[in-house]
């Protein structure tokens, strides 16, 4: 059983297939691709706006924000002489993995 499908797309207007050969799966896939493209386009526009707004100080906020400062991490790593990473994590509240990552960065 085939149905007549008309598709209305933003500024393109109504798309009517000349034949009813096009299946529902193809229409759904086409809509999915169109939606992904519009998402990508919006993300790119957002990045451009962010770049133009932050050109003066050359800082583009991207990624996860830093939770602890370098000073806090270095103070916590000074305790390494007396305590293990797990004990330092319990004392300072900084996770063990974060301490390990910071110690690797400090060694480089």
C-alpha cells in the first residue's frame, strides 16, 4: 500500500514526488540528513559568532571549564611526599584521577 507524501521544507516550499516510487524510509533518511546539516550549520555559525566576540582577548571558550587552578593542584601534589594519591584525594577533595593527570603534566 503506497501513500501520497508531500514534504514541506522551510524556504523550499512543498516537495511533491512525481511518482509514488519513493518509500517512507527514503523520506525519513532525507529528513534526518537535512536535520543533521542544519545542526552542523548552526554550530558553525555559533563558532563564528564566538570567534568574533572574543577576538580582542584571543580566548575562545571551548571544552570543559577548569575546576582547579594550577596553584591548587601544585599544593595538593606537594603532599605526595607524605601521602598516597588516594589519601590526598580524601584530604583535598580533588579526585585521584585528576591528581594523577596533574602529576603527569607537571613531570612533562
